[in-house]
C-alpha cells in the first residue's frame, strides 16, 4: 500500500534529478516549520535542547537526501514520517553514545530535571577531542573507515564510499582499524591516564 502524496512524489523526483531541482526540494523540506518543531520537541523531551533538535533536523535531511539518491527510500511511506523517524534514530543513537561515554568517564547519572549539565557536556567534548587526537594517529584510510562507522554507515555504504570490493572486506578493514586504535589507546595508557 502506497501512502505517499503527490507532493512527496514531486519532492522525491526533484531530489533524484539533482542540481537546482534537488536544492529546491531540500529547501522546501527544510522550511517545513511544523516538522522542525516536531523534531525539536522530540529531542527536548529526550534530554536535549532546541539547538540539538535543530542539529538533528539538519542531519536528518542529509541522511534523507542520501537515502533517496541511493534508492534506499522508494516512497512507501510519507516523506515527513520517514524524516521524523531518521531524526529520532539519530538522536537516540547520539544519546546511546553519550551514555556510554559518561559511563566510561564515571560521571554520575543526572536526574531528568537537568540531564545535560555543563559538566557532562564538557566531559563529552573532552572525550570527542581525545578520540579525534587518537584517530589522527591512525592512517587516513582507517580514520575514514572509523568515522563513517561512527556515523552509523552500514558496511555496504562504507564499502561503496571507500572502494572495497564487498561489505565483508570493509568489515575486516574496520576490525583491523579498531584493533590499531585500541593499540594506540593501550600505549597511551602506559604513559598517562585519560
């Protein structure tokens, strides 16, 4: 059953067409204030703020654009619902990563009244900076692989983006890069504490 509207169909065709038609279609989606408010409200109701909600909306449009151009979204559902689902997934994924990061840093869990205190944000930023320094010690290829993986790209997408012959080859390369990164972390642990 196809529940896509004529407007959605036009937007899909324009994005697939590329060029100025694609830009105009993405601008129209971006200018949907109701959808922006929905995404921002979702993020605010799940330990975020309005700025982070706006960021999720931007990132969601980037993923939507890529998924349409790569044929991953074929219009079986309304475009707004699909974009909203992407934004929700991106935010929950970010919250999972932040939760892991704060657990590793042994930061006490905050109650829901003030979930992202400046201290938690500072620790998260310090961890991002440290990870970026560690990644810079890897070769360009490994850094690219791990950054795409961190952004939740599938192994098939990583293989396509970086020219691997298959998703299995990309998976093996990611594993080797992960081991290299762990080795760098272990060497750093011997010289100083994180």
